[in-house]
C-alpha cells in the first residue's frame, strides 16, 4: 500500500560514491509497524497464511504473513538499482511496464476499473513486461540446465509474490502457430548477425541471441479483499470471514518495478559470469574484446 515513505540508507560497501567489492548493505526502515503486535488467527485465501501456519505450526498467522509480504521486494528493488547502474556501463537497459490490468490494455480505463473494483471490495491482476535492450549475444548457456538464462529469468520473475505465469517472446501464443510463423529468420547486416523478427524474445538455447529480451509475467488479483472471502478460524475451527489486512486493489504497476529489478539482477549476474573480473575496467576489457571477436566471425 502506498503509505510507505521509503528511504534507502547505504550502510556498507560504498565509499566516495563507488563500490569497494565488499558486501553492500542497504537499510530500508519499515515505518508502518502499528499492526505488528496484533494476533491474527484467520488465514486469508490466496495468501501464504494457511500453508505457512500448517507448515510452521503457528496459530498466529502474523508470523507468516509479515515475512510472506511483498514488502520484501523493497530490498530487491534497492539492489536492482545497483544492478541497473552496473549494466548502464555496458549500455544495457532494463525497462518494466504494464501490459494490461484486468485484461484492459487501454491505460485511460485503468483508473475507473480500479475505482470500480475498490467500491465493490474486489481486486485486480494483470500482466507486466520487462525488456532488456542492447544485450550482447551469449549470456547464459545451453551446456547445463541450471545455466540457461530463460530458466533463471523465469525463476526470478516467478519468485515475485502473486506472479503465476511467465512467458518469453511469443510465449504461449506460439503453441497455436506454425513453425514458419514463429522462428526468427537470421540476417547479416553491417558486420552483425540479427533477425527479421524477435518472436523468441531474445533468447535461444538458454542464451541471449543479441535481440532485445522480452519477458512477461502474469500477476493474480491481489489476495486481500475488503469484501472478504470465507475462511476458518484456526483456534475455533468455525467458518468466518477472512481477516482483512490493509491492502491495495491492484499492484501490477509496482510489480513491474520489482520485475525490472529482478531481471536486472539476473542479467548482471549472467554478465559477470561471462566477463567477470576484479574491477569494472577489467570486466569492460573482457566485454569489449568479446565484442571485437564477434565482429571477426
Ligand atoms: C508489489 C506487490 C505488492 C503487493 N501488494 C499486496 C497488497 O497490498 N495486498 C495483498 O493482499 N497482496 C499484495 N501482493 C500480493 C501478495 O504478496 C501475494 O498475493 C501473496 O504473497 C500470495 O501470492 P503467492 O501465492 O504468489 O505467494 C503484492 C504483491 C506485489 C508483487
């Protein structure tokens, strides 16, 4: 909910505006702690509440829900900013945006839809998209399943709370098309391989192919409804309305920001894996000699 007035304070790892190689610690204080001591015994459908209470033997669902909260993503966004800064040294840019909210692609209609959902005590989901531009070919690897970039990007996005689906390039739509309509023909122009189209979303064989990475994530409607769904009190086992915690109607826009950070982190990691060195200058040196080699193929 938009009540957080976040400030990020860097506690370690940075000196005179530059990283030093030691771990970077960023503190983002939580100001909204008024609910923290309030016991909750009614799990909310769509949340970690019941599964977490059963798994960890808790009757007070607060012990589960505070940690399961997407508030955790503030940390990922803070680190994502550092990754973006690193990637900008290589002119790589990661941009997140909202594709649709509740199936509606027309931005002008979103506010009215959200207001309507709020009035009826309901919530909305949607799809956000993250594009990585100017990514070199060869990040990730086909040689081992756990080094495939499509795999690590999907896990990074799927790990964001409420994300229930991830697709790259044409994604699910391509299952309804012919191979000739899907695969991107290769061309060679001005000393560079490229494609006529980018249906693959910039990744083939678990590696970047030099085209922009296009990845989308599907977010389910927010789980907390102000017109609550039915649940059961963990103490009395009686049917009751689900507990209502403060909540937004939709968070697709915020999730797009988190998605941007999650993707920036994975691209940064893949870049370091391929070009890693002990200083930015060394990484750049490795990067540019690779670029030179690509031009000589
Ligand atoms: C940026 C962001 C903000 C969210 N805000 C809320 C919220 O205000 N209220 C809520 O009930 N769920 C919110 N969620 C979703 C819950 O965290 C999520 O539904 C819950 O963790 C269960 O989803 P899961 O099964 O995918 O973990 C938010 C998710 C994200 C990514």
